[in-house]
């Protein structure tokens, strides 16, 4: 099985990077083929260019798609499952990942209409698994409504009907990391088990 990880964090000494390392190890135990889009390592362009906006804004599918975006499309087409891993910054994902959605989920590929007919060349994948690290606890994020809003934006809008199954795992409480490290490790194992159930 092929798994694509779209990862957004600038630091290799971050807790989120530790989660990425464990995640790759757990997927390796299942002998899955793992592709990684490390957006900061790739220096992925998060800002849509004027030419890209012209294509998106007008829905003109005759205009070209950027090479870096086409490379991400090829990774998506090869995948059975996509994992999005990132820290929660100001109640959402880092701008680098938001820009990935802006540019990669392009018109004519992830959405659009032509002659009144809906266009979506992107295949419907079996599972999208979102994993995000957060300083506040899960309970607090739910209490103040942030957890719900993140799920609505990420699962409902960005991922939408493009995946047969969608799930978000918030690894909260990282302000007291020693108290939650084992719990988070167990949750990563649960994520891999969910992938096994959904994608086999």
C-alpha cells in the first residue's frame, strides 16, 4: 500500500518531527511504501502566483499547471492514503500547508465545472488522516470550539468528498510534553491501525 505524508514544520528538533519519525517507523513495520512531501525541506511555494490565480479565478483549464504542483499530483495519484501532519498555529495549519491546498487542489484537478459538468480528475482516495500537534489539551480545544472549527475547515472543506474516509487526530497538551508523550505514541499506533482497516 502507498501512503503519502504531507508534512509541514520548519524544525528538525520539534516534537512534530519526532511524531513524523515514529509515524514513518510504524508504517515501515507494515511494509507500506511511504512518500514524503516535507514542505519546508522542499521549499514549497505557498503563495499562488499571478498566473496561477488567472487559471484558478477564470477556470481556464488551457492555462498550464506549475511543475511543482504537477509533481504533487503524481504523488497523490500514486497514493492509497494521505496523512497530513502539522502543528496547530493560530487555530489552523501553517501557511505552508494552507498554500499547498491553495495550489495543489487546483481547478480541473480537485474541483471545478466545465460546461455545467463537475470536474474532478483527482481520484477519490480511501483515507485522509490528519494529525496535528497542539500546545493546549484536547479538552480545552473542544471547550473553546477550536477543535470543532479545525475539523470543519480541514475535513469538511479542504478534504471534502475527495476521500472515502477522513479522520483528525489532535495530539494536544504538548505544553506539558512528558505528561502526554506515551498517550501520543499510542495514538500514532492507532492511526496506523486505522489505515490498515480503511485501506485493505
